[in-house]
C-alpha cells in the first residue's frame, strides 16, 4: 500500500469513528440533556405560571362596597337630577328607563326651582353649593337638545358643583358620538350609538317606547304567544302616515299602491307608480297628530297593512316605535330598517321591504292581499323571533320582565353593580 492509499484509508477510518461516536455516545448524551432541560423548562414555566396566576388573583381590584344609605358618608340619598319638567323630546322615556333600572334613586327636577328666572334671577339655595351636597353615584339625566330647557345657572352648577355622573339619552339617528374629548369616563351615552364606548349602552327608541307606552298592549306574553297577538278589523288595505317624505319610502308606497288603495294620512303622498296611475294614492285626514300614539294605534287598526319604514338607510341600530305601533294595532307591518330587526321580530310575522331588492316584498304583499288564508297565517305567527330569549335580550329593563337582564346591564354601565347596596 503506497502512501496515498494509506492517507485515504486513514481519512476514511477517522470519519467512520467520528460517526460512530456521534451515534453511540454524543446523541444519547445530548438527548438526555435536552430531556432534562425540557423538564427544567416545564418546571420553570409551571412556577412562573403559578406565580403569575397567584399575582393576578391577588391583584384583581375588588370593588369597594358602596352602602348608598350610609348617612355618615353620603349627605343625601342617591338622586337623579333633571332640569326639565316636560316629558317631551324623549325625556319621559329616558326618565322612566333610568328610574326603573335604579329604583333606590329619587328624582330632583331642578327646573321646578326656577333657577335663573325672575328679577333678580333666582339662585340655588346655599346647601346646593356645598362640596358634599351631591354624591359620586348621583346622576344628571340629560337628553339631546337639553339646551332648550336648562338655564345657564344650572349649567354652571353642573360644571362647578356636581360630583356625580352624567347620562345622555337619545333615540335619534345621530351619526357622531354625543360625547367628545378625553377624560369623559363619568359621562354615559344611551341610544342607537354607532361608536359605543365601554361606558355607553346601545338602547333604541323602539325599546324606550315599549317600556313607556306599548308594554300595556304588547306584554311579554303577547309578544311570545301568537294566540294573544292583537288583531285589527282589516277594513282597508294600507295606511301611510309620514310627514318626512324620504325618497325610498315614497317610491315604495307608489309601487305598493298597485295592489290596492293606500290612505296617505300625513304630508307625504307617495311617488307615482310605474303604471303612471295615482288613483290608489288617496289623501285622507284622520284628525290625529302623528305623535298621538294611542289614537294612531286605533287608526292603524282599520288596516290590513301598515307602512312603517324608518327614514334612515344605513344606520345599524336606528329602530323606532313605528313597527311596534303597527303590531299593537293588529295590522301587518311593512318595514325597512336595520337588519337587527330580524333578531327582534319574527320575520314570518311581518314584511321586511328591502329597498335594494324590493321584488320579494312586493310579491309577498300581493300574495297576502289576494289570499285571505295566507294573510291569516301570518297573523298567527308569534311577534318576536326567539320567544323569551328575545324578551330577555331586548326588553328586560325591569325585574318582572326577562329576569331583569337589561336592567342589570343598565346598572353596570353606570358602575352600579352588585357592590352598590343599602
């Protein structure tokens, strides 16, 4: 064997020995080390996790119990302050919802004190100007357009002496949030909000008017049980009672007039239908104001269909009294509004008129008008979509309805949970 062959054999032998060492010695040792390291890592992780959980549990802030009738801490009982004696503009509905959710609160209407009125202007009595007169859990109830009712002196007191929270209600379709700016955690918005903060709550005017007015006709049992559903006398085809003549509503009324005479009871008259014949768009006078809801329910009861579209095209939570007024009257609502309405009301109990695709709704109304048996079948459907689950989700603002689930949500929004006790 020459020198070159000896060198080649030597290199091969060294490589073979190295491979054997890796397989037979190093790999088992490394595996053992990795296993031991993994065990140590697992142990370290468990220690860290256990420590973290312990620290988390120890550092979860516990709510301090607030005994609202503790006279050593609070000079006055919990109070809802308002500054208008009128129930208009949604104040009646707002006041009822707040007082129902907070039964331990009293109501103080500052407008009754005539602050800022007279010559010289009347002022607050001295105790109102003391630093501890109001409590941190007191609430000043406001509605949009409050500036019409509160005097400058009340505003000044609110800004300089009031220690509590502010709750702003609206049922209108505002697109911007009613509360702007930083450091507004003590201010809460209630309404059909598009951009809800954690201290706000989405509440529709539909829910507000149900609590204030229509609950008397549409009790939870009536909403759930089709046998209790109100029935009108079905004398006429359809009523259209709007004075805000929105284009898509006018067009829909025009097309629906091709199936029968529509009584136009407001300022709006409907658009001329594709046929060009306006004979079925009949102007009438009911003698009832549009805001006189009880009398409107009586008028609606004379019709098989009630046209109750909302005026907003794209607001996600703007739902008003219109559809619930129609259900109260016993007619079949023809409705357009947010898709969420189908989570509240049974889609088989009314006609959802999709303005982007009106064909199916038009066909349904035509079929119902031509077939009395089919019309009666729709009236035999329950009003709400999911029975008592719907009641709990949307209408439980008092303990006797749906176990008070929405009432509890209302209180939590205001920071008045289970820790707020006598």
